């Protein structure tokens, strides 16, 4: 279990080894010896600091200071509440989480990815990527710093493509953390893997559009103030020009949240949920179209580039925390007196493979972010596809190894591993399934070798 500071309690490592003949008093003694080591190694304050982690370039002093402040806040103020995430509805924790968000603001750490004109720190994508990895070490890190998906992507869209009126009405409260938003594109009856084919229609009627459709996996719709909705405005246009984006208030007549879809046994609530929605003849003013008519697909693509970096670095943060937990457990869990689990060749392989894979993933994503900063997303297209499936795979392997190292404890909610295992299986599906990214990367590569395709 976690203690008040979010660190493991001693008793979790104190189960008798099967066949262990030692009396319970001897086991108790052994536990009291192993526990402090476990506590120390599992706590990032004293765990081998990121020194053992790869970094491509020295960090600027102010970024280093920012990372130190974010790390300290997560360790001192956030870890203590993490165990409650598995025990309570997200909605029930909102008062506590909202108070923590106010603290983040008061410390000047709020939404650092935002430009300075909007109150952020004006970080480059590569700089923010470093912050995202640290935030990822807590399941609520991004949420508490107002850096959470899908709001970040919507803020970027509104900042770049919103009219002054749209920015005033929707972007400002989002930036201030007064409201949340969602992104409503995927549909149960159409393949999300082919985003130019969808059923939701937006039909122009005078100064309004009338939106009708059925969506699901609209993450965080529960409690959101508005949705960015993708709908077909011209079914006869070229495939990539058919859809447009609309800003739709969640309380508009005709918007119905059918349910929060249960994922791996958990429907969740509020920000931590994925909703099925119906839009039944929802009327929105034409002024609430985001970007030009027919630009929906292009805007969605634009939203995905930086979003990919954010997701990948968040996953790397999860990997780092899972790695710390795995190593702490391997170093202190004894299979027999004086024989720690970490002496096993298999576990050593898991530790070594995980370290190498996480470092490789980290460097790949940071390099991609730097290329986007320097030359734009289209110049880094191949890498943007590759990091998505590569890092999602590393995440899944590292989490699985960490769980296996913990034995039965690994599948309990006494560590955050099971939470992430449930919540992040989707990483290989959302923002494009592995197979889609692999296919498009391979096609682009093979085209350079002269392969032609008529399909
Ligand atoms: C946790 C989670 C959160 C999400 N959040 C959002 C959100 O906020 N907003 C939103 O709009 N959507 C969201 N999604 C939806 C997500 O973007 C889609 O699930 C994804 O695009 C895949 O679409 P699909 O589920 O319809 O699968 P399908 O398109 O039906 O594909 C099913 C499977 O077919 C295979 N496949 C597909 N195409 C190919 C191909 N070309 N080659 C080989 N194999 C292929 C893949 O294995 C794929 O997993 C979320 C999904 C998850 C799991």
C-alpha cells in the first residue's frame, strides 16, 4: 500500500515466501530490514535521479529549475492523494484536485506549454516535452497543471484558428482552467482508422448549421463545457475536404451524453471518462465553425503533431515510474533469505531491456520534437508516425514487466501499475492504431524506393 506520502508500505513486501520455513517473527524482522530500502528506492526524491536517464542535450537553467519545481510538487503534494484514485470516482476527488490546481497556479507552474501572451512560459515543443515526461509520472500530473488531453489540443486549435470572439468565449476560460472541453470525432458505426469516412452531418440552414450524428470515445465529455465536433459538411467534396469542425456547447438542445463507456471494468467520470454521445439536430451559429468549411481534416492532422509528442512523453513518464517501482521491488523482494529477486537473470534482462528501451524512446521523441520546432510537423512526418507505435509498445512492455516483477501485488491497486495497465492499453489504439501508423510509415518509405500504389 501507499503511505500518506504515496510511498509503499512495508507490509506489501512482507508476505512469506512459499515453503519458507522461517517463523513469523523472523519474517517480521526481514520485512523491517527490506522496507526502508524499498521506500527509498521507490521515492523519486532519493531514487537514482534522472542522471541514469538519457538526455540528448543539456537543459537550459530555467527549464531545469522548472522541472525541479514540478517534480517537487508532484512528490510532496500529489503522491499522497494518488492511492485515492483507485478507490474513488474521479468526480468525488474534484474538490481536492481543484485545490491542488490552484496551488499549481499560485506557484507559477500553470500550463507552461502556453505562449507567454496567454500566461504560459512559451516553451518550445522540445522543452515542453521534458515537462510532459515529469508530469506523466503521476496519473493526474497533466490534469493538475492544465496540460491534459484533450484540452491542450483544443487550446492549440483555438489559439491558432479561433476567431477573436471564439477565443474570448472558449479559449480564455479553458486556459484559466475554469472549464474543460472534449474532442468528438470517432463514431461507433464508422472506422476511426479512416477518418475521412464518417456519418455525422452538419447541414447549413441560414446562419446556422444543424448537426446530427452519433459519436463515442469522446474523452472527458462528462463535465465538459463544450465539444469540438467533426462533421461532414460536403459529402461530395474530395475526401479530405468533406468535414468541418464546430464548437458545440455541451448543454445545447439535442446534445445527449448516452453513457460513459466502461473500459476494462471502469466507466470513470468527469475528466477520466470516455463518453458515447448523440447529436440530434443540434443548432450552432455558423460563427461557431472552427476554421474554414472543409478544413476539418487538415485541422485534425495539425492537432495531432504536437499532441503526439505530448502523449509519447507522458508515456515515458509512466515508464520511468514503472521502472523505479520494478527496480525497487527486484532489489528488495527476497525469494529466499538473502536472495533478492533481482539476482534472477530474467529480471535482470527486464531491467536492462527496459532501461535501454525507455532511453531510446525518450531520445527519439525529443529528437522528433526538435525537428518539429525547427522545420515544422510535415518535415518530421515519418518520425511522428514512428514514435507513436514505438513508444506505445515500450510503454506496454515496461508496464507488463513491472507488474510481473511485483507478482500478485502488481495486479492490485496498491501500486499505480494496474491503473496504468488498464488505462493505457488504449495507447496502441487512440490517435491512430499501431497498424495504421506502421502502414503509412512503410508506404512513405517504399514510395521513395519507387513503389507505386493505385489503392
Ligand atoms: C482510450 C481512448 C480514448 C480515445 N479518445 C478519443 C477522443 O477523445 N476523441 C475521439 O474522437 N476519439 C477518441 N478515441 C478513438 C480513437 O481515436 C479510435 O479508437 C481509433 O482511431 C481507432 O478507430 P476505431 O476504434 O474505430 O477502430 P477501427 O478503425 O475499426 O480499427 C480497428 C482495428 O483495425 C486495425 N486496422 C485499422 N486500419 C488498418 C490498416 N490500415 N491496416 C491494418 N490494420 C488496420 C487496427 O488494428 C485497429 O485497431 C479514443 C480511443 C481510446 C481507446
